[in-house]
C-alpha cells in the first residue's frame, strides 16, 4: 500500500498557480514563524548574559536555533507531517477525525489528545497577536525614547482595528499578505547577510556540537535557554493546519526557497553582530539596522505581525468550525465573508472572545519580554500532542512497523518533551496563562461531547421506534389525525426514533401532513462530501420518508441548498408549502446525572448559548415551527 497518494490538483498544478499559492502561503502559513526573529534571539541571550556573555555561548545559541528550525520545522512538519493529511486537510482535529475511524479501543485517549491539541492552538491564537504586535511596536522606542509610553496604547489600537475588520472579511487585503510577508523575509534575510561579515566565526553555528556541548555543560541554565530557543519555531503548527488552504507543494516550496534561508541568515547576522558588539544584545533585531531605516522597518514589522495575527485568528475560526461539526462545541453563528471562497468565515463569538483575551494579555504583560515567557507552553504542548497522534497515524494508516515508527518519531518526541519541560520552568512567570486557557477550552469541549452523549442516552429511553410509530399511524381508524396538505420536514439526530417534534405536533395539533420527511444531518469524518454522496432517501410508507444529508467537517451545512438538489433528484415537494419542525429542549440539571453538578450547569449554559438551528442550517425563516419539551439531565 502506498504511504501517501498525492492529490490530483497538486499533480496537475501549473507553474503559475504554484507560484501564486507559494506566495500566498508565505503570508498566511509562515507569518507567525517569520516574526520570531523580533524577540527569539534576544530572549535566548538573557539567561546566559547574567554572568557575562562568552563567544562560545553566542555561537551555541545560534546553533541551537538553526537546528531547532531544521529538525522540528523542516523534518517533522515540512517533510513528514504535511503528508499525514485527511483528504488534503491538516491540523489536530482533522487528524483526530481520521484516527477516530480506526480507533481500536482507545477512542477516549485519542479524543483527549485531539481536544488538548485544539485547545492549545486556541490559546496560541490569543497569545500570538499580543506578543507579535507588541514586539513590532516596541521598535518605536529605538526611534525615539519619547515614544515608549505610547507602545501599549498603539498596540491595543492596532489589535482593536484588526479584530474590528474581521466581520468584513480579509479577501480584499489578503492578496497583499504574501507580497508584504515575502518583502519582510527578504529584508530580514539581507539584514542578516550584511552582518555575517561582522564575525565569520558565527558560521560555526552550523556545527551541531556547539549546541549539544552547551546543553551538556550548562545544566539547568541550558534547559532555561531552550525555552527561549523554542520561540524560533513557534508558528510551525499553523503550517500543518493550513495544509488544506494551499496544498503540500506550495508550502514546501515557500519554506525551502524563502522562509528557511531568510530565518537562518537573520539569526546568523544577529549572532555575528553581538559577537562584534556585545552591547547590542539588548535588542539585536532592530539594532541590525541603521537609524535612518528604523522607522520603515518598524512599519514593515508591524505589517508582518498583523498578517501573522490574522493567520492565527483565521486558523481559530476554521478550527472552531471543525469542532462544531465534529460535535465538540455547540452550534455557533458562522458568517461567510466571501461569495467565492467558503474558507473565508467569521465567527462573531470566537472573534469577541479572542479580542478580549488578546487585549487582556497586552494590558497585563505590557512588554513582549514578559509575554514571551507565557508563549512557549501552548506551542510545545500542541507539538507533543501532534507527535503522539502522528505515531498512531503512521501505524494505522501507513502500516509502519513498531521499530520503524520508534526510530523515526521517538527522537522528535523526546526533543519536544525537553522543550516542553524547559517551557514549564516558566510556569510561575506567566506560563500559567496558556495552561489556564487550554484547560478552559478542553473542559468546554469535553463537557459538550459528554453532555450530548448523556442527553441522547436519556431521551432514547422515552423514544418510540419509527417503524412501529409509522405502522400505527397508517392504520385507518376513527382516531387517525386529520390530514393537511403540504410537506412537513422533522429534523432529528436519531433517525430510528419518531422525532419529539412530530409527537408534540400530533399531541397538540392533531394533524399530519400529506408528506412527512424525517431528516437527519450527519457530519462525516472527512473535510468534504461529493455531491453524489450528499444524501440518501428511504421511503417508509406512502406518507413517510427518511432523508439523510451528509456534510464534511469543513463545509457549510446549508440544508435549504441541499434540499433544492434533492428536489431535482425526484423527491417532490414545494419549499413554500413545506414546514420545518424543530424540537427545542429545556434542560434541567439533575444531581444524579452522569456529570458533576458544575458540569451540568456548564453544559446547559453552552446549550442555551448555541445558535438557533434554523439559522445554523440555513432554513427558510418563515417556514420553521419549534416545539419544546423539558429534559432532566
């Protein structure tokens, strides 16, 4: 069996399309990792500079950074994980959806890993905009010290504007993301190249022994430094999550041709400059540039960090949509900001949550120095989760033997565990923030998943099997309900039982429509469903039919549109004489339920906050009837 079948769109990609997708991926995929030079080397120097900086230490730090980029980003993500896709889609939840198809007795473990990885990514989506924009705007302090008090207000204003424009979509400006970020990489690469002659000894950083010997000799200090070194690879998770937007080849081309060379040159240049002028270690990135160039570079850096922030915000929207469709979160309002690109979505509730989280972080931490200590935990945690899930993926999907899997993945896993341990040392300096954020999101998703399972189990006890219900209704008797013209469509999650809305309609209105459709909407464990597989129709009797609509977890669940296609296939009904019946449940907590009381309360709050199903499924607003019931959970 082939380990990976390359998708036909990539195989047939023209050079022109490959170029534009590569350029686009530079902006969206690599925006985050591309802004790391603003603060990564500076933060790595601080622990070792306390007792005087030596030549060997500077070379060792740059060596560690280069090899972190090579091993984690190049080998793990660019060459390996980009091949571990779910029908072309990447990311933690996409990988989870694929693995759940073949989960052999350890579904709960996979679920917990997937939810943890997703929660850590959402935490990252809060910290990245705050850290990136702050680190860029801080360059103003070097232009003139008088601007120092205005750094935080300017950063807040930029972030507020960024979140305010989300509802308008980014399509109009997205075409500039790639060129602006490509210019950013060219500028930082050239700046580094021009400083390498400051001390050619920095080229020794290509020798991994410098980094290894530093870690062996420095003990606990070496571990602390590793936490800062890890800042060079933040953003690598976005590379995997954005696989579906650009495809594997454009992301790989962008890394090897533009991003990796530019980052390497910049870190070498920063190192060479500090070797020559150790006093410049206070802000080695901005001090690489002559004073006349500072303002343009600060402006370009701010643009690059805004683009990086936009990329993680968009990623958070996409991840949340996946979580909703896979049953890990309640329905939320999803707005489409582009008529042509269904990937451009806006979730008002997620946008609001991220906005307040980001502004809180900026105001609380004030500087990128303080915030960088909080950054690494969420990213390292997400990477460790991905490595564990990749272990399962290659064993099950690629049929790798256990020894081969251990040889390839164990070194990566151990390296990432070392990085995670190094970042956990910063837990009291702000590292608790991403842990708290990730814990909150994990608890919310786990509660929703568990609560919906308990709810389904409880309602199943009172359900009437659909076949026996239909046969009893179809028997002609004096008590038969009155027949009314038109079609009634009853939405239900359990097609084997008579929907609660149908039973309530009969009980209170004593009528039955000429045609009755029991409609179930399923989200399958793949990104998209072909139109030929969209629906199945099963006729139960003259008046009753069962319809199942299937959507991928990356698709909009537009039921009205899908039913229009269904009419063309022969199931005849007039949408204007069709009524949609929805069951609305009033949930009441029960101390004897399967969840603790606080979790019951959380589940009910989430259920109450869920978007109205008629809006979520795009049902015609004037044709929806809701019938309620009380359920004790």
